[in-house]
């Protein structure tokens, strides 16, 4: 009987160890799990249109996700982004993604946005320069959980032939970055 109790305790400890290390799919008790409602193809249940300005100059216009706590800074849906001089810089769609971390109260879900689908990129004069497709791709992210997690992020997987000479790897690297999120070698880095 004593051996049975020890075996049960060991099983419970191993079960809890799985929870701490990123096995979130089978456990519904993740804080912030439905922060933006049910995401359907990366789109939250609620959003609102905003304009981002700096010194009176329009830098972007599109929707941001609304959480159960209010308006966020997470871009979703169709966006137009402008240079600091007011010329159109790029336009396309954003989606929401999430990943699991281990927080002080247990597992918690963190959200981010990424480019998805066809994006049009313009030069400094507002003339169309590139049309590129960002494909949602599963990448690894190191988190506070032992094995990290996987997430979707928009990657340029194919370069149209007409851009092969002009579109350098450095430019692709920059286009795929979003704020401090950098995809590289199958992983996402936050710096």
C-alpha cells in the first residue's frame, strides 16, 4: 500500500512537471487564454480602427484588438503604414498569434501580431516597389518554460523573380521583423 502511494505521488509530480513545461493543449487553466475571445484565423472577436500619429503626421491606420480589459496595441486586419514624411510605406494584413510562458501563477498566454498574406511595399516616394507574400510559419520561441513554445509568424518564403536582384537578404530580414520580433533560423527572437 505504501508503494502504491509513492507511485501515485510520483505520477502527480510528473503530471505537474508536464504542465510547467509547455504541455498546454490538454490543460484549460491558462491565464489570459481567452483575452481576445476566440481567435478565428488570427482575428479577435472585437477590434477598433485607430490612427497612429507622431508630431501630427499619420504613421499608420488600421484596427487593433480589443481585449476584455480594453483597447490593445496589437494590430489586426488590414493596415496602411506611412513613413515619417507621410508617404505610404506598406499595406497589408496582420493577424494575432500567441504562445505559452510559465508565469508566477502558472501558465499564461502572451499575444503578438504578425504580417500575413500579400503585402505591398512602397519606396520613399510612395511608388510600389514590392509585392510580397508573408506565409504564417511555425517557429520556436524560448520562453520561461523549459522547452519554450511554438508560434506562427509571417515569413517571406518565396521571392518573385522580378525582385531577385533588388531584394537583398538584409531587406528581407528587415521586412520580416516587427518591432522587436526577429525571425531567424526557425526561431523567433525578442530583443
